[in-house]
C-alpha cells in the first residue's frame, strides 16, 4: 500500500496526494517490479497492489509502448514485455467505479482481483464489497472471485479454513 507519495509537497491542495499520488505510487511499484525483473528472479512470488493497481491499468498501453520504443531505457534489466505480466500479480477491487472495475476485470481477470476495503481510511468502501454487489452484470463466478475467491487463492487457503468447526 502506498504511503509516502512522490510529489506530495507540490500537491498540497485538494487532497491530491491521496487522490493522485497514491495511484501513481502503485503504478510506479508495478513498473519497478516488471522492469526490474523481480518476477523473473522470483517466479513464485505472490504480490498484490492496492487500489486496483493504481494508475497502472490505465497506462499499460503507454508503459508498453515506452518499453517497445525505448528498450535502452526501459528494458535494461528485463526484456519481457510489460503486458506479459498481466495476471501474474494481484490487485484489489477498490476503484470506486463500476466501469473501472469492469475494465480491470477485462485486463487482468477476476481471478487476480481481491476484495479491497482500504479500512480504516476515508477512501475506503463501507461496507467492503458494496460496489461489487451493486453490479448486476457480474455473473456468480466473477462475483465470488472478487468477494473472496481471489483472496483465498492469493493466500493459498480454502474457504473451509475459515469456517467454524472445520
């Protein structure tokens, strides 16, 4: 989860460090993992990023284009294209917008989106999962993955692990 946002001194007004800085930090973290070859060196690493991956999903085209046209700057530590990593890490569902969540599902798959709450912070969703529950166009399988299945897979656990008497 991002915290010490870049540029916060220049974004003092309008709560911009939290509205713009945090999504940018998440994108920077994902790009650093990809460009740094972290998942090539640690192929079994399970890693998750907050806030739906921040601004990364909306900039994947730009990131990949930069990777392709300036490999001398972007591909210095890893020659694997950024888009190849979609689905190799998890993000949370906390995007506050049904269209954004649909796009995220299309981009990384529901199996890589875990329920996000941002508790106890003011940008959290109360109750957690209310956006997912409000989306009538999600099928039961997708809804189940978003509400619990993806998180269980990330943790390597089963729902029965959390049932009384199990």
